[in-house]
C-alpha cells in the first residue's frame, strides 16, 4: 500500500531533495514536494497506488489545490517532449538542460525529470545567480561542457526580462539552442526584443494537471514573427469549450485533485471523496484559460486570451484584464511613462455588472513629490479612446504591487487589498 512522503525544497540547493526523490518513488510511494512556506499535510485514508508526485497548482476554481501525477505520466511527458525536439532536428540524448525554476513546481521538476529520462547533464541555477547576469555568464562559461552540445533552458517571462535588460544576460541567452518560456503571458516587448537579438524562444503552454508542456512553438516560427504558443505535442488533443475555455485530453492528465481544508489539512474526514477527478466522462480536462484555436484540426495553433477566472463581464462585453495590462504597459512605454507594474481588477457595479479598477506601481523616479499624480493623469489619458467596457473606473497607486516570482498575479490577494483600501478612506498605497 502506498504512503505519502513529504519533502521540503530549498531553493538554494534543490539537488538535496532530488537525491531523496527517486528512492522514495522506488518504494512505490507518493511524494509531495513542498516549498519553503508550505506545511506538512495529513494524508487521506484512501490514497491511490503509487508511485507518483503530489504537486501544488492554483487551479481554475481558485485556492490551493494538489494534483496527483503518477511517475509514468512524467515519463510520458518527457518522451513527448523528446519527440518534439527530434522533429526540430535536436537529439534529446545529446543536450544540456539548464534549470532556474523551483523544483517543487511542475515547471522546475520536469527539466530535471527530462534529464533523468534522456540521461543528459542537468544544471541547477539558483535564484540569486539568475538575478546577477554577469556572474551567471561567468560561472556558466567556466563549465567544461559549456556550449559543447545544444543547450536547453526553461524560463518564465520575469526571468527573461531581467536577462534581456543586461548585456551579459543577452549573451547567455544567445548561447542557448532553445528556450521554453511559459508560466505567464509573454509580453510583446520581450518577444520583439528577443527576435531582434536572435534569441531562440519557444513559447509554450502546460499545467501541473497535464504533467507540464502540451503545446509549444518552434524557435524558427517564433523568430519569423509568429504569435501564440504553437501546436500541440503529438500525444495531445485540444478543443475550445462553449464558454471559451481550453480543454485538453491526453494520457498523462493527473489522476486526481485534493483541496486542503481551511485549516491546512487534507479533507480526510470529509463526506466527499478525498481525491476528486479532473476530467469529464470522456477524459477531457477543462482549464481555466480562455483560448482560440486556428488552422487545421490536426495541427491547430493555440493562442491564449487570458484567465477565465480573471475575465469580467461589463455592460454585456467580456473583457480580459490581462490583455489590457499588456496594452497599457506598451502604450506607457511608447510615451516614456515610468510604469513598473499595472493590474486590472473587476469590481461589482450595479449598472454595468462589473467595472475595472487599476492598481499601478511606478519606477523609483516617480516617487518624487507630485510626480506620481502627474504620471497617473497621463496614464489615464492613454485609455480615453478605449471601448467603454475597457476603460477603468478608478485608479490607485500601489507601491508594493508585484507579481510572483513565476510572473503570475495573485489576483485574489490584490482584490482583498483593494477592498481594504476602499473600505477605509480610499487613500492610495
């Protein structure tokens, strides 16, 4: 009978936990990979047969959830990725994998897992090193196997942007044969800069529920200017549901989902099953992402439109805040406004159903007396010609506004912040 083992991942030394992981799986157990802030959970009584991984996912229904991914599903994911590389002319058994992503997430686990399956070198990159491009380049070049064979890298847009802003980071990126970038929308500015520098990005899409990547764009097509995140891998079926949600069917979907109770324990004593299914009776998993598919049914091109749980319905129009954030950041850049971060949130409105409220954070230079208010007036003017449903109703300064390290917005957190702000005197942060 399988049991649950829980391992805490240290961002500075993930190799230690990696050394414990394979023996635990060989014992036939389920292994939960925990981040530094996670706490151990009580396992449910009815645990499926292992071995496998228990991994955190945000989930489209909101709140923290845990997915059960059998080890064989990770093997299948690595094999599908290897075949995808082969179609590009790359041999998966002759590459070096560089990994700066957190090991407790599927994004950081899978590069290491691929390296085990392909029997190739895997290089851990610490968060501190990723924030120092010059040191990153120097340490990398000191490796005896640096650039000795094609080098593969996985990044999130936040990391990509930091590296593109530094000449040493650009040189390091240019040495890579292929760079998967996912986890959040790739801003147009970063895509354009990467193309101009000849950096071989491969925008991709995947989830914990799908054992990572299910769609990817080739670097060649990216450099040719193609938008979107490419075509599905050869073991994936895609469709768009009536509500616009992307649905995925494949043999490597997680076999179940746990949702911890409010006190942090798993729902062991709940009258409902401890492990709930992800798919419908036909095997389709519905994501929380709005999407568009174009092209032939056999090789559809996927474009992501935004999170459905972040979309709002304003005056009969469906609005995706993520698209507006990208548009406003680009417009601010064109007119020289020092906008550091922007977040659009939907709030209830008796007439429209919902209206948008915007939180903004400026670069340090904007903290001069009166500067932020003047900048905000200019920023508001950039939205004057937007559609009525897209134009924000209110704007607030927020000096602490920031996405996660993975480049994702914790919208529930910032909605709570906004609610507290507007419940008080309405002063800006």
